[in-house]
C-alpha cells in the first residue's frame, strides 16, 4: 500500500490510498481542473480512481467530489449523515457506509470523530497486512479514536493549529472558540498526545496534515513531531496546502 496527498488544509483536501490494483481518493476539496492537475502530478488520471470516500460535508473536503465522480462514474462512499447534508440525488453512484467495507483489495474501517459536522468519519485502511490511518477534522481525542488508530504502519494526522498562535491570531472570537473546541480541530499538543498514545515499533511514517496557514507554523509542527517521536525511528513529513505530499510507500524504510 502507498499513499499521497493532492493538498491539505482549510482551502482543500484530498488524499490517495493505493494498492497494486486499487486506487481510492479520500475527499476532494478542489474544483475539477485543479483536482485533475493535482492527480496528474501524482501520475494519476480520474479514470484510475475506484472510489471516492467523503469524510464529512465541509466544503474543503467535498466541493470537488460531485464533478469528479459524475464525470468519470466513480462511486462515492459517505455516512448517512454526510449524505443527508450533501444530497445523494446529485450523484450517479452514492454508497452508504455502515461499518467495515472494502474497495477492491483495500479494507476500510470508518472511525467516528468529534467534529462539527452531521456524521463525520475518518478512516483506517488495511491491505496485505499493512495498516494506514488518515485522521483530520476532529476537536478532541475520543476513546474511539485512540482505539481505532492503534497498530498502524503509517498515519496522516491533523496538526491544525498552535493554541498560542490561534489565541493571538486574527480570527474573530467565535471562530477561535469553534476551532479550539471539542468539535473543532486538533492543535499541536493534542496531535502530539494522540501520537504518544498510538505509537508502536510498527509505526514507520507520520505525516502532519490539515495545518492552518493562519494559526500554525511548520517550525512548531516539526518541533512537536520531533519531541513526541524523539525515541522512535519514524519518518516525519509535513503536508502542504499547495503540494500535499508525494507518494509514500507504507512499511518500507
Ligand atoms: Zn477540513
Ligand atoms: Zn471539517
């Protein structure tokens, strides 16, 4: 299994998870032309996609899904709550997620997360004995999240904001409350705590994603990663809004 990102942050998200035979896109917050160009950068064409998973209805995750899916007849998977918000009638092939499911040879476990959307899910992918977690858009660390993201070989995890930078920053008070609340986004300290609670000898790759361009700083993210993973032999990367990140092979040093 390998994974990559089309871009990550509040202006658009999209992650790719691929096995030898199956390619899945998680979210698409980029309009068609932009998504096409970003897929191309990873050597992909929309026709290559076997499915699109939608984590929740916020526009940075869903705004580009309809055009991409309908134009290329790609099935779209989302929770019932997300479908209620997004509307199934706009899609050619909407599929309801309930529990563990598979696309090709990739098995997918949905995990419920605390976020201010109707029924937000994040995902753990299993294929050929490898386990990859994708986790963003959550305001706090629920027992379900801690339990669901154990025993991973790789994870892409939200380092949304630095609490100090958010508090000092330009956001209006209501937005600061929303972002830092239990149903908002993970700050650097919370993301570090998550890593501390799921780290194992098996974990080889950590990517920090969904980083706020206004309320965080990559040097602080790097510092947090280096601190929490100080005694681990783990590859550390930071996903960007403009480029996401390039292909990462899971389970290979
Ligand atoms: Zn988001
Ligand atoms: Zn969101």
